[in-house]
């Protein structure tokens, strides 16, 4: 197995988290009352219960690096997540970044920001 790190993200409600991420291709790998693991291809996100989280004050974030960032972005958009400047959930378009990669971002239903970054070729 390849070494890796996996983000642990908050969820106010596992059913809502699963419905949100399931809308663009994530599937359950593991679920209990205390932990939820979702996967989409090689991308794995793990969630812990945080029922009292205020999404408007959340500072949780992670990076998701994929080969096909445009495809992922379109799948998220097709699931109903809107491009907008504020609120959650929301999307910000994939663009060339000053640091040399193309990236956009997603803010999920719990206010967590996921940087959607295209792998370097």
C-alpha cells in the first residue's frame, strides 16, 4: 500500500454528509455511529460526528488532488451545488492559480472548504 494521509472532517449529520457527497460519486467504505469513510476512486474522506458545528464559523479545510479536476468540478455542479460567493454549500470555479496549478474549491454542507487541485502533469 502507498503511504498517504487522509483528512478527518466534521459532519453534523452522517446521512446529510452521505447524501451531499454521494451526489457526485462518493460511496460508503465504512460507517458506524462514530465514523464515516467515503471514497471516490482513490480519494478518501473520513468524517467524525460534530453535531454542534456552526458551518458559518467552520475553519476546517483540506486539499483534494485529482488528475481530472474539471470532471470532478462538473460532477459537483451537476449534483446541484451552485457557484456563488458566500454561503454553503458552494463552488468556486477551477482557474489557473498564481502558484502554478489549476484549482477551484468546494464548501460542503458543514462549512468545510475542499481545495480541488489538478495534479501536475
